[in-house]
């Protein structure tokens, strides 16, 4: 085998994929060492070129696949295998879901050191055209996604997991970037849409002139100047340029129904509340609702959304850990939808101090979910239900909802 200190590929080796792991790769062993290889399915045999990865692991590149899994299919996207956005287009969708459930179990066992419930429910929707938000990078005059584990650009002219409206805007941007009026110092353009209106968020090395957005409005019908209104169930949410919102247009209502408890109470706390996706419907079940969110723009959107809906909401603009450290009222219910980093030790400690009888965690990373759940379970909570909500078909990302009770 190769010397770890070099970056030269090793000689080809033959591997049999054992299982899929979080991140999208297939795990196999070569001469006693673990090798992670993308675009293989469990049981498939392939010849690979290997390179050092990290922590003594190898990463593999398929030179020739020698066998096919019965669930293997042809990828729908011509960029699959080069673009870093999708990892599972080579597998049938029901098989993707089964694999994600097993990956969730394995991560919880390995990191949390406890067993996930036997009956992990899966909520899924249409596996294509689901993304209402997509970010395209602009490098070397081209527009597209980054290649996997790379800063190289894969030019993209359509994306099958992005919604039709996102693809319409992408087509317009691809034409615009060939015009001399298109600023060369742009780094990325993010498109967000409710399938009628579209919002364009531009990241650049310096401010982009107003005339660019005026030109974009001419080329992109329905382009909004600032915030975008997104309807979910009986509520409409104003979403500003810097505010977070769920990206799967088919499953947002399902996610809200799952998170909002059937039984209400006097007081609910919504942590990492964003623009109020859960805050507003919580007012239907609880006498008072307090939302905690660190982003100033998101708090403004949340209060606007509550006022427009005519529902009573209190909001605190604060870091969640700092807020909880100074808070003493025991809520009847807490929902927490943290970023990928999860709750963290301090927030978990404060929740154990407050001891809300019901706690729901919405997680976009099973590793941090497992890390957060372990001390909560040791502190007296029981995991009542764990649900995998597949907000990101064709990708390795796993969204899950953990419902706990004392």
C-alpha cells in the first residue's frame, strides 16, 4: 500500500462495499484498512484507485465496477458523479430511504452509545424537483455547483432536485452571465422561491450595484426586491434575504404537523425559531409562546408574520444558550431546531435544569443529534418517537425529529 505522507494514488485494489455511511460513501476494507468510496452500493465489487484521506482512512475512486446491486439505476442527472450536490442518484428511492434509516441507527449507536427505537418512521415526498432554495457558485465566468470535496466548479444548466421555478431562474442567470453587464466579482447567487415569486441573494467581493438587480428583475419575472412570502398551511411567512427556511417544498407542512403536539398547555418555548415556522402554529395549542432566535432579520420576520396572522407571540433576539442560562420559567413544551452544530453541552444542560415535560428536537445531522440525546436520556428523558423526514432525497443528508418526554 501507499505511503501516508504522499498524495499519489495507490495501485488499484479490489473491494467489496460493506455498507453506506453518513456522508454518502460506501465503506469497504482494503488490506485491512478502511476505504470510503462514493457511488458504490453495499455488496458491489469494484476496482478502485485510493488516496489518503484522514485519520488513517483511505478514499477510493471507482476505476471499474465489477458487479451491480439490484437496486442500482441510471442517474437522472447528467452531472451526477461530478457535481457534489447528490450522492444517491444511482439507487432507487425506496432503497435510499431504507439505507438512511440504517445509517441513522448506526450513527446513534456509535456516537450516542444507545439504541434507536425499533420503529423509526419515515416521512417522504416526491424525490425530484423539491428544492425551493439552491445556491450556484460563479467561478471563472461559469455558473454551477462545486464538485465533491473540491473548490472546482461543475457548470450546471439544470438541476433535477431543484424546483421548476429555480431552474427557470438558473436558465436566466446562465444567459445573463454571458453579458458584459454581469459583475465578474460575484462569488455566488442563491435562488429562493415559492414557485411564483423568486428571491435572489448575491454574495460578492464587493457590493453589487442596484442596476444589476433592476436588470435581473427585467429578465426574471416575479423577482422580489427584498422579502418573499411563503405559504404553509393556514399561515404565510415573510422570509427575508438572511432568514432560514426549510428547503423541501413538498414536506414543510408534514414537518410542521409532526412537530406540533396534539396536546397543548399553558406555555411553549420555540428555540432557534427562525421566521416562526413552528411558532405560529404553536399558538393554536398553547396559551403563550415564546420564540428565541439570534438573527435580527429573522426576528423581524417572525414578529411581522405573527402580527399578520393575528396570533400572540413573544420573541427574544438572543443566542439560545445565553437566553436559557438566564431563564427560569418551566415550559410545558419545547421545540428546538438548531443548526448543524446541534444543541451543544450548555443548551442541553439548561434544558435538563428547566426540565420541560415534553421536548422535540429537529435535527439535520444525526451525529450531533446522537451527541445531544445521550445526556438528555441519562438525565431522565425517554425517547418516545424518532422520525426520519427525508427533506433531501438523492443526497446523504438526514433530517430527523426526536420526541422526548420525562
